[in-house]
């Protein structure tokens, strides 16, 4: 029998490997941001079409997350983790070698597919490896720090690589990292799958319906600013997404072994955490995007300088996530989550005061630190709440749900805020720095409203009783049973 210290060391290695992989996945959602001007020049993208370098990743990633979670539960979490890592690494190689715009967009789509397989498998292995309570809270604190830092570090690393080696490096850097992870995975990660009496069959109609529904929804959202929110295309796609997701619900009610047992939504904390997770994603993605736009388009900072200016934000996320993981065990996830959302709100309100003749020190550093603290305080408790009380065989499903919520939220936030910002520009003329500053001010203000909505929703939708019970169980070292139905 292994000693307690050796068991702890093994768990530490498992967490390090899984968190490193999550870092790569989150990082790749933002690392190409500062490389987009170079990509446009080399591959003849237009200003409108280059956004699909970002959108292809988000679209496929969000569409396949629930499928990825269920595959992990049924076919083996380590097996699917390694499969996803292989797909992600090969797609990164293909993207770095891209010779045309279509080639790069397709490669980014396959990256998103690999990420959708890896993400739920990795998070479900965290929840099944670490016992619910203080141990899992600490592990998810690391997970939250890595997830939050990945967005900021993506811009930092993207700037450094683009400036020194070219845009191709932002994709090729994944290849050696994923290769090492793929080699280490069978040596470090234990294999596990759902232990359930349900027949081990796969809900193909449900998988097709939910993947198509979420994919259509994200496509509609990311394309709405260019097509028009009131256009026939946008309204038609949103209606089609609603019908497809409705068909998925009907399918699940009739399946003996559904892809998503609808009974999981009886957990009030899980429901609330996923809605708040959607709003956290909307705040995070849009904040990074408009900070980058302001630094490069108004202050005229180059890619390397822009990346370096994200460093304080990234470090603050790491520290605040560690603090949040400890606070969740003493105060519960609800007060920590509400505090985090209010800090994000305050940071975005401060960002809304950026000036056309501003500086990084005056206009960016302060609100960056405030919003980063909020992100650390939000990621950790919302992830804990999303998986708290679920049964081991539901780990992949719960992980897929919270990842999906954050990804759909990111697409929604970016689309809505770009539409808000675009509506403030004068028509028929090239925007001046003053026009762009006004545009970004409105976007940050709208982002603050989204974050405030998250704080208010968490206040009323997440049970204080459940939060206190979770903290008591964490302090006593007891594994908690399912969170009561709200």
C-alpha cells in the first residue's frame, strides 16, 4: 500500500499534467489575438474574415464539449484525454504550416475539436482524483488559476512569439508541449470511466442534436455583428438553434441512457453555476479582446509590448485564485463568487474611462489588477459549484457543462460587445483614435453590466445553505453528498 506522502506526490503529478494541458487549451483561445495583423498580411485575410481564426476555434470547441464529456465518462477519461491531445497537437502543426486562409481556419477548427475532447476529460479526472472538500478545493484553485492565467498568458506569449519568430510560432509551440503531455499521460494518469448500472450505449441522436444546436448558436452569435442582429440570417440561425436544442431535450426524455440525464439540472447549485459561468466567460473573453484593441489601435503598442503589459494581470490571477480556493473552504463558494463578480464589474467600469491620450500605467494597470483579482475569485468558486454534489459517473458531464457555459458565454460576450461598440461609430468615415476610444469605452461599460448581472444572479439563484454546507464539509474533511435541490 502506498504511503500518504507518495499518494500525495502522485496526485500532485496528476494535477500538474492536467493543469498544464488546460493551460494550453485556454491559452490557444487568445494566443492568436496579437498575431492577427501578421496573419492578415501573410494569408490575405480581410478585416472581417480574419475573425474566423478565432471563431473557428470557439465554434467547434463549444459545439463538441458535451459530447467530449460523455465520451470521457463512457470510453475512458485517460483514453479520450490522449486522443484529444493527439488531435490538438496535429491540428496545431497543420495550422503552423498553413499556406492559405482556408487551411488555417480548418486547422483552428480541428484544434477546437481536440480541445473539446481534452477539456472535460481533464476536469473530470481532477474531480475523481481529489476528494470533495478541502483537497478538491485546493486542486480546483490551481485549475482556476491556470484557466484564468491562460487567457492573459496567451496574449503575452503570442506577442513574444509573433515579434521574434513570426505568427506561425503561436501554433507550432503547442506541438512539443502536447507531445510531452501525450508521452507522460499513460505513465501518470490512471484510467477511469463512469461506474454505473446504465447500459453502456451511446446516445448518437442526442449527441448530434446538442452538438449541432450549440454549434449553430455560436455561429449565429459570432457572425451577428457583421450580418446584423436583426438580419434574416441571424434570426433564422437563432431560431434553428432553438429548435435543434429543443429537439435534443425531447430526445433526452425518451432515451434509456441519455447523453445528458436531465435530472442533473435538479441540482440548483449546478444550474446557477452554469448561468454565472456563462456570464464570467462573456466578461473574460471580451475584456481581453478590447484591452488588446485599445493598446494596439489607440496607444499603438506593438505585439511584444502588448503581451508584456498583460504580465501583471496574469500574475494577479494566479495569486487571487490561490486565495479564493482557501476562502471557499472557509466561507463557501457563494460569497467568494459574488465578490469576484463585483470586482470584475468594478474593473470594467474603471476600464470604461480609458482616454485617447492615455498610457498603460494610467489607464490599464489599475483596472487590470482589479479585474484580474475578480477573475481569480470567480473561476475557482464557479468551477467548484458546477461539479459539487455530482456523482462520480457524472464528472465528465458536469465538466462539459461548465466548459460549454463559459465558451458560449465568451462567444456571446464578444459578439454583443462588438455590436455595442460598432453602434457608437460614425458611418461613412474611417474611425479616428477618438472614435475608437469611445467605442471601447462603451464596450467596457456593457461588459461591466454583464458582470454585475452575474453577481446579482449568484446572489439570488445559488443557495446560501448549500454554500455553507459545502464549506462545513470542506473544513471537516468530509466528502459531501449531492447538493440539495433548490
